[in-house]
C-alpha cells in the first residue's frame, strides 16, 4: 500500500484465493509470479515459504530487476539457482549484489536474500520498536498478574493492551481521536434498536 501511495504500479502474486481477491478489491493487479516477473522492476517476497522466486522466474525477469526478501530466512529467493545462472557477481555497495546473466541481463539481490528490513536497514525504526517493547512490557505485567489462570496455549495480546499501546502512541504523536458516547456504546452492544 505504501509503494502504491508513492506512485508504484504494484502487482500482487498470491496462492490463497481469499488474499488474492482482497488484493484485487484493494485495487492491486493480481497475477501469477511468472507473469509478474516479466514486467517487474522490483520484487519483494513476504511469504515465509521456500523458493517463491525460483529459476523459471529469474529466467524471464527484466534486466536490472531488484530482488528482496521480507518474509523469512534466505530461502524465499532461490539464491543457489541465481548463482548457478550467473556468469559474474559484483558487490556494488553494501547489501547490493549484482548477478550478470548470459545475454547481458543482470539481477540485483539485496541483503544476500536475508530479511531486507533487518539486514540492510539495520533493524526496525525506533518509531515502530517502541510500540513492540511497550506491548511486551505490558504483556509481562499481565502475565505476572493473571498468567496462572490462563490455559496452556499460545495467546494473542489482549485487546485492552493493544488499545492502550495505540492510545499512548497516538498521544506521543500529538494525535487526538474521537470517543464513543455512552449512547453509541450501548447501541453497539445490543440488538434492541435498528432494522
């Protein structure tokens, strides 16, 4: 969404029909990755799966296409296949490797295929991490108070904690929002009114 907001023509590739439909309804072009690879200048994986960008995709990529992984370990992009295809490899700057392919094309790989947002950007910005740490601290306090009553399983962060962190972040950004009136809260919690 941010790339689209900056004027990029974003294409989404997907294997899940619901997510593909959601992307289409959000105004994104949706197509198979083999088609997208032919027209893309920049490809970012964010799946958590292996070889999402594979040899057959690299074979049809545009000259100068940039590959980045933001989803999982350095297996989302088939780096061994890229290295086997390449005739040369050059590191032009930190976190940017250019692979020369037969026929004169090149593909650029960011951060050696590792999580680009951590490897090349040197971690998450403080503006994001402060919320993560606040959530963690409040969850630890919650667990200290109520942890013994919880069932032994993975739990999501309690909604009141997420809302408290969001309210604190908004306040730090000098952003005010509206509050529901007593009448609105009563209406939302009942089915006594409306059609």
